[in-house]
């Protein structure tokens, strides 16, 4: 999506499946969690205060609001998420 507010982004995500998404922004990348209770969170390594890994409501996220583009990919693979969390190699094919 392009040129939408974080409120609109959140509404659109709430219409999608609950789960974990990767999100690409203009100059940043992170994850979106559409939680079981319908809330939408942005998880990322923040370059704004606090400079740390954070989980914040999507509607309140400055990095999300600063972006003019949002590209989402649904992470539906428990296998992939498990490998990522355990720091295991994931083979790719060119």
C-alpha cells in the first residue's frame, strides 16, 4: 500500500488473517503481529527512542507513520519461524 495512514493500515490488517507478517517500509523492515484479540503490533529494531527492539501498537509507531509504503508478507510457516528463532540455517535455491 502507498500513502495511507497507520490507522488505515491497521484496519486493513485487521481484515486479514491473524498471525505474523514481515513488513517492508520505505527505509526500514520489521514484523507485524495481528494478535488473537485483533490488536495489531509492530515489532522492530527501533532507530528512534528507545533505540532497542520494541513491540508497539501499529497506530502509535513513529517508524510506521514515517513510511509512505507498506509491503506485507504473511509468515504462515511454523517450520520457518522455528528455524529463525533457533538460529538455524535456512537453505535457499537460486
